[in-house]
């Protein structure tokens, strides 16, 4: 996915509409506004039609030109929230990977988390060794500082939420994930063993979709659902936050269908043990 979802686009349109209403309340047309702001005449139109994202200075200038300085702060706050829905990895990780692994307030307040992964072991249940090897590869690919050891430690610290009995976690992975080698045999054995340990937690459900399962749903990009109201989707280029209800409902439906193909309990353990044996 190379562009923001409609969640991001809709959030930007809300900002554009608020600015348009301010202009109309001031009884100015687009050209008059642009002249007061010392802009090219087309800029105001592009901002109102959500084709150009206004900078914070643009918002202040717009409100000032319309005699609505008191509204600038609220619109800037809304604009920052809109942009947080789509965060490019190159910007988030330019100083290293650790800052993307911190124990965020979102994890603290979430009571029910659903996670689907088709390419790696979910971050919440990774071991230090597995996480380090994976993060090393990510740092190299994105050409950012390699702080994989520190980032892995932060990831494990965030995983402590699993031991909060007030929270519930439903994890789904494709069986192939168990065979993707992000480290040597010892690293992979430790990771598989950790999955077996995690399965014993009463508030954690681990489902594995067998390779042989009849597909009711195709494989998807990894995603996390927070309290059935917000979704984080990890694409190659960005971390996408989805909040629009009808989009969230699509991910909930996808998770439900993926769940119908998964095995749990003893059958899931059997698949993990089989993967462990294959690694020598």
C-alpha cells in the first residue's frame, strides 16, 4: 500500500472543510484570502479541496487572514492527529528503531487486542534473540542506525502487557511464519519454545492457520486491532492507523474469517513442535 487509506484522506478533508467554513464566515473568496496570505491564488483552492496539506504556518496565516486566530490552535491539533494516522517508517526510524518500540499509552489502555501476522512472529511474543535478528535486517533495509539490541529490549518491555490478567489477546499467525528463519537454529528454537510458554497464559489465545487449511480468506498484511475500534496496519513503507468505523469493521470481519481456519491448543502445539524439529 503506497498511499494513505480513506481514514487519512477523510481526516484531511475535515481539516479542509473547517478552513473553508472559516473563510466563508469571513465573507472572503479564495483569491482575496490568498492575497492576504501572500500566496499563489491556486493555493487556497488546493487546501480547501484537500489536494495540498496545509502546514501549521499555513493554518495560522489562514485563520489570521479571516480574523479567526482563536481557532488556529484547535485546527493545528486536529491536523497533527490526522497526520499521525499515516507515519512513514523512514521518518519514524530515522534516529533508530527503538523509538518505534516504546510502551505507548495505546497498549496500556487497550483491554482486548487482536493480532494477525503472515510474515513474522508477532512482536508481542518475540524473544530477545529473534527480535534482534529481525530488527537488524529491518535497520539494514531501511538504511537507519542499527540499534537492534536496544530496540529489542524495548519491544520485550512492551510485551509485559501480556501478563496483565485484565487484558485479553487473540493472536493469529500463518503456519509458514514458524519456518521463516530470522536467526540461527538456537534462536529459532528459543522462539518456538517461547510460543509454547505463551500459550499457557489464560488470557492469551494463539491460533495457527495450517498450510493445508482450505482458505476462506487470503493472506493479508500484518495488522493489530485495539478494542475493536482502531487498527494498525504495518506496510512496507509506513505504519497506517485506521479509525473509520466501516474500515475497522472490514479488519474485524477478516480476523473472524481467518480465525475459522486456525487451530488452537494441542493442534497448534503440534505445528510448533513440528517446526522446531525441522530446524534441527
